[in-house]
């Protein structure tokens, strides 16, 4: 796997009189985890969108590896798997069909596709739902399916906006373990998260970081375990 660092230097977002994100600098070295915390309105989702290149910053720069963060760049698009907002789904495709389509899009081996699709669904505890359509899922099942879509595609960078949404304690722990395994395998992880269990699970190494964003003028960064 290619190792990719994600960083933002003095980025902010202002639209008219509204400051959506106060200037902040963050970085996630390759194979580490960066957790963003903060109250509603502090700009967590805005910062994630800047980091994945779907929203231009008003000030500062953001990079994925050695390239500007821009989703129109095919190199950036191939490197980053992100769950920031609801992904597009198709009413007439089953969960399994969606993963098969995703696998083909990213050049998966057709001979082993069925096995990998089944394993991906089972990994998140929704293997028994493979023949359902997205609109037939509960809110928690929908979140697990969205995470499955994001985790299934190849990537060097994984970006998640509050992956704990609508999940019970057991499923949150499961997701934390899956994301930690990706980090340990060399994937760079960036996520916004309010759940202390997930945060603790993902920031247990010196390279991992937590950034507390505030709605006013600053964000503070600390190494995991620091007060």
C-alpha cells in the first residue's frame, strides 16, 4: 500500500458573513489516525470536506500526499475513500449489487468478487441483508451499509464523518475495531467523532492525534493521552 499523509495548513471557510471554519492547521501522517472533535458549528464536517477536496478553502491549503486536495484529481479520488454525507445509492439495486458495482468500478477481480462482497457484508454484521434494497433498511442498518460501501473500496486514506451515528454500543465497538485494523495496516484515518470509546480505540499510539475545534478562533491539537 502507498502511504499517504493528509494535511491542512491554516485553512478556513467563510461564506458571506458566516465563518464555517476558523483557521486551523492539522495533519495525519501516513498510517495514523486524526480525530476531530468539537460542538456543532465548530466546522468538523467543513474541514473534512476541505481535506477530501470537495470544498475549496477560503484561506490556506490542503494536501493529500504531495497533491492538492481536489476530488477532480483522479489520483486524489483513487486514494481517498470518504463517508461525508449520504453516498449515492440505487433503489433497484440490492446491497450486494451495490458492492459488486463498486468492486468492478475499482478493478476488483471478478473471479473472487462474490466471496469478497459476502465477507464485507458479514464483517459489519449485515451479511443476512445482502438481498435487501437500501430503502428496506432501518436507520442503523443504513449506517452500517454506508460504512460497508466506504470500507469496501481500495484506498490509502479513509475519512469518516461521525461513523457512530445511529449505532448501538456493540456496533460502535465493531466499527472502531475495523477502522483501527485499517490504520494498523497503513491506511491514514481522519474522522469526526463524538464517541469517547471510538476515540480512545483509535488514538492509542504516539502518531495519532485529537484536534478539538471551537466555533470561535482556534483549534487545539494534542497527542493522544495528553491533557
